[in-house]
C-alpha cells in the first residue's frame, strides 16, 4: 500500500521517548520548555506555548483575545473543521470567507468585502474580534493584504498554521518570514499528518509576553505561570503537552529541514509527472515557499462526479488518496445552524468537490510517485 501520509519516525525518536519514560517524569518537567524554545527559535518568535493539539491552541488563542459568546470571528470557508469549531466553542459565530481558486487560501478581496460590510455597521463592528486565516496545505495565505486590512480595522490576526511549520514568504523585503510570525498568535499542529509529529500536539507562537502569560494559564487550569506557590487567576483547561511528547517533538525538530526539503522535492517531481494530465497541480503564489504538507490537485469539472470512484479504484490499486479538506459551511452542523446554501461560497464549492490529495511523505520514493501517477491516469 502506498500510504497517503506516514510520519517520519526513527531510532532517535524512540530513544528520546524512552529516556523520558524511564525517568518517570512524564508531565510538567523541562522537556516541554525545551521544545517550546526549539520551535520559537525555528519559527522566529519570542515565545511558544505547547499544548495538547492545534485545536487546543486555536481555542485558547481566541479566548486569550477575549472572544466571548455573541462575538464574530472572520475565517475561511475551506479548512479542517477545527478552525470553525473553536469559534463556536467560544460561543462566537464564524463569518466565512470564500477562497482563491489557485492557492485554496482565503481570498483577500472577499475578505475586504466581508470586513467592509461588517465594520460599516457600528453595532456589528464591535462584536468582530479576530481574523483567522489558514495557511492551507502548508502555503502562506496572502498575509501582507490580510495584515493591511487587519490594521485598517484594528483587528488581531490569529494564524491557523496547523499545516505550515516552516512555510515561508520569499520576497525582497520579507525573506524568510515564516508562518506563525505574522499575526498576534500562530497555531501549529503536530498530528501525524503534519510536518513533524508528537502523536497529538500543538503549539502557539507569539511575540507578546502578555498573551503568552494568558495562554500558559489557560492550558494549565488557570494557574498563574509566574507564581511560585499555586495561584489560580482564571478558569482554565488541562491542555498540556506531556514530557514524552515534547521529547519526541525535539527529536522531530532536528529532522524538520530534511522533511520540508523532501516534501518540496517530491512535490516538484509530481508537478513534472502530472504534465499532460487534465488536472491542476498545486499553484504557488509569487513570493511564497510552501512546505507541501499535502499535495492536492484539482480535477477538471467533467471528472467531478467520478472523484469517489477514482479514490476507490486507486485504493484497489494499493494507493491511498483522499479529498482535500472541508467545505465547512456545507457540513451538517454549520449548514443547519446557519442555513447556508450551495453557492454561498462558490469557489469553495468548486474546489472542495474537485480536490484530490495524492500520497506525500518522507518514505515515498520516486518510483512510488510514478506508480501513483500511472494508476491515477488510468483511473481518470
Ligand atoms: C490539522 C488541522 C487542525 C487541527 O489540528 P489538531 O492538532 O489535530 O487539533 C486545525 N486546522 C487545520 C487547518 C488543520 O489542518
């Protein structure tokens, strides 16, 4: 079976986890802090707060900004469900925005229109608390334009960078600026399908010491992270990362550059192999250097109804593929709660029904890729 994804785990990861288990110190030791330093150094922020998942990271990021019941958070229509769920879990309402047909990221022109509409009404404007863009499949959103709009309306930006550890802007003036450094907070995932893994896990990056302080309290029962004797300053969760996950993450961090380089090389190889096939390979916007968490192609309109049978045929051929990600407003909960209809987000509709993710991971060989494309071609 050629797997869709497969974590890059070796002897050094096993050894790192073993050491922690043997020490008996499983939680709240030094490994988590060390992992946080490794990630914040890599990404380029002053602080990082490790948690139990990216969903937890997103949840406490919004709470840290004071998102409350009745508030509004502006986000993309095309993402993993967690992006919208965390807004609901704060009691707030997601305001969805359509995406770009090439990068599948939030469309900043649509964002501008949506913000204009919301912020033009003072009663509504004061309920809008944040913008939550997603770096879809490991490619940066149009952060320059998003930050321009955010600044104009004085709104904080939280980046859902779940898939984007190491995703970079390459621009004359912004060389190397990474995902997780643009907004007031950036949220990453260490689920096994992401660049590096800790099993489950997540982290929030920020340059703001006040935000880091609240994040640390919220992940640990509301305990004051600075106080020597236990003191509780707000109601909080247990969203902590364990010591063995952090040790695992530290071992994984030493391989991150290799993982990213490999994904980029394999993606470029797919790009070439797919030339001549009637599918759109991933488009990279100018000045952007994605990490290819996933390699997602777009089937042409006439193949739309055959996507599921293509996935099943490839499975019979020993190749695991899947859809891209979700048209969130059209999932059962959001559709029935808000009454969304087809065409509310036309580009998301088109992309979500035609996306297909091909296998991509560090164990994949070039001859596996040739097999994938050969069978994909036959199944089409
Ligand atoms: C994976 C993912 C999440 C959730 O991450 P977990 O660590 O599984 O909670 C959130 N947003 C996006 C865009 C994702 O891809």
